[in-house]
């Protein structure tokens, strides 16, 4: 029962049922099903305690399938003793989506103070460092078309991937989500401590990790030695430093190496899911540079041509697991990568293996979905900095023996 993590509440005569489902999922194994049955003036909802700082973030992002009823659908964040709310039913794009899956991003500045006269917006921007709980609510709207002849309104809303992000938006954004493929059998285990929807056993069902991922933001040290964070600041600082030092280094892309353009290196070493907002993408394009982004044990190269083709925020997710002494004298690395947005040009990962094995051969296997096995693809010599290079498109999930 989800009530092990979520506390539910409802008006007299109304009901709410929370459960986990596998057939309405954005990512991972489970999503939340929020089913309600309310009187025409009823309400119902659920909250979960979450003591965390979102000081480095500026928005809330989530995936949802609305029920089309357009009742008062409340996204609620409590911070520093104040209750802040955003009303999805008032968003025109959300209303127009009907019952289609959408990805929603709401700037903290758009949340209004529920209990302050005039319901002013903007307070959450100041209080975001002291989050204490998160809530989902539906309040019936008397006289609306969804209320039936018995004076009741029923509906089901699905939620997944609810996450605090740095988006750089001025207004809430609701986008139709891409159609999800059928659920495939699970791949060989690739551990990851940062997934937003993880499988849960019967005793855990759906803990806080089901809905929120406190993402680490990229950071950079600027020309004055000051550490900055947040995508716009990181992009600006990294480019200014590259300009100042005339830093022209080879791209991580071993197949199309160019040394006559500026290459900017960005540190995102603690990040497994990286969301670059559209305004930061535009700044990267305007710089005319190529970008090497250092993540976990990989370096992702985004050329300026790739960036020019991006039409929305870019979401990159990486998983990696190293197994020492895998067998027959080899160590092993399992890599899985994904982009939410299809790239028109190949992006490359420079995968860091072991500098002490420079010159030795690394055998690269690609996971074949249809066969559920890893098949040998190619062999590369480990570079002088201990890396091999693969295409994110060609090797979305691979095994490297080295």
C-alpha cells in the first residue's frame, strides 16, 4: 500500500485510492495511479514528507496522464512553513491535452501561496531551500461537465518522474510526451543510484524515490577561481575560461576529430541524469563551440552542429557499473545511455576505463534487444588517457571487456 509513504486525506463522502501500475509508465518499472471519487464539492489528495533543499533548482518537472475532467488539480509544495500550489486545470496546454500523456515543467515562481491573502506568487523561490512535503490533490468543481447526475465526479490520473530541476523557464510548460514503447524484459543488471522510478518489493511498494530525484547540478570553477552552478552560469563560465586560455583541445569524438575550433569542457561528474534547458542550449549554440561534458565515467561530446538541431531541453541519462576481475583476466564495464530527444547527428561518449591499461585492447559488445544478449561489435585500443570512444546511438547499452 502506498500509504506507507503517502498520507491521504479526503472530504466526507469522497474517496481516494493510490496504487502502483506498470502499464502507464514514463520510465522505470512503476508509476503512481491516483483514483478519486468525489461529491460535487468534495476533495481528496495525498502528501509525502520530504525534507530536502531544492536551492539549486528552479522548477518542478513531472510526467502525467490527465483524466480530462479538468477538476481543480493541485500540485502542492510545502516549504519553510508555507504551502505553495499550482493549479494544472488553469493551464491551457494541460486542458487541451485531454487524456494524452504530457511532460510538465513548472517554475517555482509560478506557485502561489495558498494561505496568504491575494495568493501571491514568488514565495517558493525564496523558500525552496527548506522543502518539507509534497502533495497531489483534486478538488471537485461543482456544476462542471464532469459531475454526473448523482452529483459525483470520478477520475484517474497517473504520475511519474516527479523531479526538481533547473529549467530556466519564465512560465509553466506542458508538452505532449512521446509514445512509450512496450515494456521489454529487464536487461542484465546495471546499477544506478539516481533513477526516478525504481522497482520495489512488497514491503516497500513505492517509497519517496518513486516520485522525486534530487539531482546534482553541474558545477564549474570560473576564471576567478569561484565555483558556480546552474546551467546558464556553468555554460557562461566554462566558455569564458576557454576563451581566455584559447583552449583548443581535441573533441572526445575520435571519429571526427577537429582541432581548429574551440572546445569547452564542463564538469558534471556527479550527475547521472543531465537536463540542459533550451535557453542554455541556445547560449551554447551562440558560442560557436563544441562541448565535452564530463559525467560519471564518461565524456559526452556535443558538437555545435548537434546543438543547433536541438529544439527543446536536452535530457541525457547514463548508467554505468564496473566489475573488476570479471573473468579470464578482464575487467568489465556495463554502460547504458538514453536521450529523451532524438539527435539528428551522432553524439559520442569517451568512456574512461583505466589509464594503467593504455594500449591494451578493449572488446565492445552491444546489447541486442530482440535477442536479449550482448553481441560483439568492435575492438579498440585503450587511449593514452585510458578511454575508448563509442556512439551513443550505436551503443545505447553496451558491455566493455578490458
